[in-house]
C-alpha cells in the first residue's frame, strides 16, 4: 500500500458562512441554503438572504441536495490559472444547474468532453482531496440517455 | 427624470500612451501621470485649472487613497475627488460621473484616468492566481482558467447552443476590428492583417474560444478632461458632448445570477439612449467594449442593434470597418489595438472623442461621426456602462 501523494491544489478556505457546507461535504452530503422567509435557493453560502424583495436576516437554513442537476455551461480547460492543475489538462470546468434551482461551479469528471452537451444530466461524485476536505464533482448520469429531457 | 445632464458637459482633452507589449522601465503611477499631463495639455489647460479628480486604481490593487497618491504625484490639488471601482467599465463611468460633477457645480475641470504597467508576460504572483477567479473557495478548488477566458468561454458556449453563434460567425468581429487596427499605427497589430480562417485556425484557449477572439494584454494609460458645455465652447478642441450615460450591475460571480448570455449593458443602454434622445439606429460609430468576440455580440444584441440571439447572423450583414456602414472599434479595439487592463476600456472613450473631432488620421471614419455609442464592461458580465457622445451638430 503506497501513500497517496500530498494534495497540492487549492483547498477551500471556510468562512463562518461556508463551514457547514464543507462539514457536510466531508460526509458526502451536498447542501445549499433556502430562505425560510421567501423560499429563495441560495448558493454560495451567506448569512443574509439576497432574494428579491426579501430582507431576511438569519432566515437561511441548510438543505440537502439530491446531488442531481444539468450542465448549464462548460469549458475544456487547457490553461489553468493555477499551475497545480496542469497535470490534469484537459479537464472540464462547468457551471451546473441543480434540480433544486441553484447553480455551482465544479468539474465534470468521467466524461467525454467532445460529446458533453449543455443540458446533460449529471450527478455528484465525491473526491476526498484530504482528510478535511471532500470536493463535490459531477459525472454524467449513467444508464439512460436523458439529454435535455423535461 | 429631467434631462439635466444632456449635453451639459463635454470631454475637452484626451491623453493616451501607445499600447506596448512590455514597458519594464515604468510603473503604473508614472504612466498614468504622463497620460494625465497629455490630457491637460491637449485641453489647453494648466495643472492649476484642474479642480476635480477621478482616478481608477489598477486592477486588483488595493490602492487606498489613490486620488491622493495621484494628486501628490502630479502636483494637482483638487477641491473635489472621488474614486471609481467598476473594473473595465471605468472609461465610460468616469466620463459620466465627471459630467454629473461639473453639472452639479462640484468642479469645473475634472481629470479622469487609469493605467497599467503590468508586464503581461511576467508570471502571475501567487495571490493573483488564487484570487483572479473572482471567487473564492467555490471556484479555486476546481481549477479555473487563466484570466477571464474560462468564464467567457461558458458564455460563448451557451450563446452557441441557444443561437448557433459558432466561431466562424464570431470571427467577423475580430476580422473587421483588425482591418481598423491595420489603419492605426498605434495598434499592436498595425502590421498584421487577419482573415476569418486565421481566427478559426488559431488555437483554442478555453473551449470554444480561440486565441484570436481574445484581447491582447499590453501596458498603457489613458486620461481625459471633462468640463461644462459653456466652458467647453471656448476651448481649443471640438467638444465631445455627453448626451447620456448609465451603468448597470447584474451580478458579481458569473455562475450564480441570471442567464449568462445576457449582458448587463441592456439596462444601461436603454437609459443612456433615453437621456440622449437618440436610439441605436441613430448611432454612426460604435466603440463597444471588446474583451472577447462574444462580449461584443452580446452587447450589440442587448443594446438593441439587433434582436437577442440574432447577433451571429446580423453581424455578417454589417461592415464594421472604418469604411463600412457601421464602424466598430475604429482604433482596432482591445483585441487588435491592445488592452492596457482598465485603461483598455478607457481607449474606447478617447477613440470616440478622436472620431468626433475628426482627428483620428489614417483610421478616421469617412462618413459622419457626430453620434458615437460607447460601452464599458467590468468583471464577468458583471457590470456594464453605456454612453452617447456627440458633436455640437448632434446636440
């Protein structure tokens, strides 16, 4: 059994707002915030609701996501801003639209960049970067062709 | 809303440094000071005439008290000064802000400017690599692309999927702007012609964006002087009047708010046109902020030059060269003239002034240049500004 090489890419720097997200991520649970006052789905984590005409302070609660969504848009990365990602080139950087109506930036893995399309179904797959941090990444939903359905 | 600003102020002096790929011997303050000196002299003024200051600090610099830094460096001591923090939208926003100040009586001669001495080829410092992604812990761990390329690639991909705006169509913007640059000796690509095939064949920097769809980073500086219309009329240059202007913010991070192929300039342009009493069809020259081909196409759609989604086809029917029906980015734009960071966006303003004065020389538009539409764009389709500049004839 060999020791995995040390993780050299940037890790999250949790704030008091985002700590619950990364704590849940460690348990492979994908979470986002929802406003008790107006129902807004909120991501990235905050402590005050940005919802339309909502003045909610302390009204955001954590909700678990199904971890399912669609590709909203993506690029194939050839020139990463951070050299730590160079060995991974080319890889897919994407904005996803989750089924609950919130969006996040992440990587789509286990996918063929040439055939990936906006609207493709994806599901979360966890990368345990370190003992402290697991990163939510996504892969095309297997088993059926569900492209742009619904 | 009363049109108290319409034509009440004008740009009367411009100062700009030639875009250079490298300027290892100069820092930002030095470049900006020189551009400011040129603008004041161009206006026929002295340093002591300047009583208002709006200086935008270099991108990603925490220049606390930047106006004071510049005031001391230039030996100019104004009685009104404010900052500007709108990224690439700075040129238009500074001009409109200055117009409001002189109209309100806060100052008579407002000096505006920004610069960058960044060596575009130098390795980026560690903090820059981690922070330039506008983001944070929710982008950095996933490996964002250098500069803004990845985000604008995602915009281009959505526009391509929704409306079929392929690289073959987008390339038209690069090619027509290059033609203009080929007539501007200050443009970094003055000597190099460009074809659609060149753009399509250039390497992909962030799929689907190709290299020749992107800006060319340079060092440079740009400044201008704004004054009241009644003062402008007695001065040495033909005034470029501010007829209307606005600035619209729609998001900070691209990922989280709204349809990303809709750029914020729609709101700003509608307000600017309403103030000016003109519409898109009246504009004779367009100086539209160009960070990427897709940026220009979205801005023209949102500003009402064509319908949303029709930009890719509509641009094929236009001639955007200085000899064409709708001259666009007549200096070459940031893609072919050069983008001196935030001063790159300022170059759209200074070029509009040159066209209105009819002093652009080899790249002067042959047809009328009395009404010019100018935009600026900051961040990731985050905030965009729009302004109508006019000659005396179009007031």
